[in-house]
C-alpha cells in the first residue's frame, strides 16, 4: 500500500486539477482519491503535478535507424512505399540493427512519460515480430498496426490480401495503411471488415498531402477522408488538408483522428485546421509520427501544436484540450478505447501516471510549455 500525497492531481477524463491524495494497493490499482486518504508508505509530491502518462498515437518506430535523413525531400520521396528512402533503409538494415534502434526509441518514450504508442509497423508479419522482440522487458505498451506488400498495386489479388490479413491479425493489434495512393477501395473495405470482425484497429493516412486529395477526387469523385469514412476505418491519421465536407463528415463518422503537426511542418504539407475541427466536437489524438523526422517527445508536440494553431487560426485553443489529446481523448473514442486499454487518474483505474515538477501556476501550460525530461521525477 502506498499514498501519493500533497500533489496537484489532474483527475479524471477531464483532467480536473485537485489537491487530493492517491492510495495505491499492492497490485498497482488506485483504490481511493481524497483529501484525507493516507495508508501505507507516504510519498510526498509537494510542488509536483500528478499527470496521466501519455499515449503517442502515431509512430513509425522502425524509422529509428534513419534519424534526421531526407531533409529537403518531398513526402513521397521520404515515406511513400516501396521506394521512399525510409523503406530502402528498412530493407537494408539487419534484424539486430532494427531491434536495437527500436529499443532505444522505446526507452526514450518511456522516459518522456509515454505508456502506450500506436505504431505503423512495416515489414509484414516479420516486422510485427521484430517490434514485439524489441519491446520485451520495456515498461511500455506498443499497439502494433501491421501491413503487407500484397495490399499494394492497381490489380491486387484479393484472395492473397485476405490470407495476409488473417496472418497479421493473429499477431498484430490491427492494420495500418500508408494511404489510398497505394491501395484500392476494395482492399480498404476488406481490411476494415476483417478488423471489425476480429475486434482490431483499422487505420489509414488520409489527406496528408493536398495533391493526394486532388488525385483522389479526380479518380473517385471522393476525398481520401470520405473514402476512409465509407470504408469504415477506426482511425484516420493527419487530415492536414481537408476538402469539401471532410470536417463535418469526420464529426459524424466512427473514425477517430490522430494529428501530427510537427511532421506535417517538417514535410511541408501544411497545417491542419484544428480549431475548425475542434468546433465540431471531435476529440483528436496526437502523435509524433516518423522518428526519422521527430524525437517521439509529446511535450514538444503539444507545445508546437498549441502555438502554431493559435498563430494560424488567430483563435484560442485551451491548453487542457491539447493535453487531453496525449492523455484521455483515446478513452472517448469508442472504436479505440477497449483496444488500447489506457488508464487515467481515477478510483478503480491502474496507477499509470507520472510526477512532474510544477513550473508555473497553470498546470496545463507548465506541462506543455516548460517540462523537460529531467522534470519527470517518477513514473508509475
């Protein structure tokens, strides 16, 4: 038994700041939160913020072997399969090199307060197994979304696609696709159907590049986002360049949205109209995207997002709403909540939080603007 005492707790799904004590049992469950609670070992966290640990909702952890390469190249030149520089690097790397690089990035995420990450894992079934091997003995939870080369091309073999999906879903948490530029609509529909049946995540990049949106409209008379909603994907990533009725359709769809503003900036694809999206009631998740471009640091991601959105939209987005993207918004996504199984600071939840130096009176801005890795004093 242990009591976390005297800290400023960001409590519940709404991250309400409150000065209460947290009692944790020997199985690491939160059994009481109250001002008077006090049992077992007392851990004094005066002057600290008790914050739920983060989920990095979009990574490409295999990119850990090719950090800071590809500067000045286009999005397609860097990441489009199968000939982007990242894919060539992945093909030429040994298993041991990949495992070591991924382990280094996972420890980095852990030390930055991240408890879960959703990874788009290249390399088919072998790629999934490599990430699982790399994650052994690291106190972090990877949610692995796999893909297979049989999905690509203008004339795919749908029977082979179904076989690949069945094999992947035995080992992975779902399927994560590069985009509609590499797959056809039928493949997308098959993937969504099979993932739904197995209770797994189906995810796809959409509208990251404006040119891809125009190409989709010309080819199908639908935006990439609309095609994703129609197919039934649980999660879409980016939507940096919405067109037509994309934002309204997102708010009515069953898809969650993950945004990656630093990556969008680094790859020169634009700035997502986040203020307009939030006005519809959508509760996005946030991710750092390619590790070749960004350190998987959500403090940096949140600060960049808060400030660039204010600069572009000339509107105020409450800092707590940005913090929720990294902490509790996944719990509001019906299509993701049970599949991710992330905790927050509330009675009956797992103790999955961090104690962080409070550096200003506003706890949300203290975390977003001022926290560095050495300000995280303890991780549960």
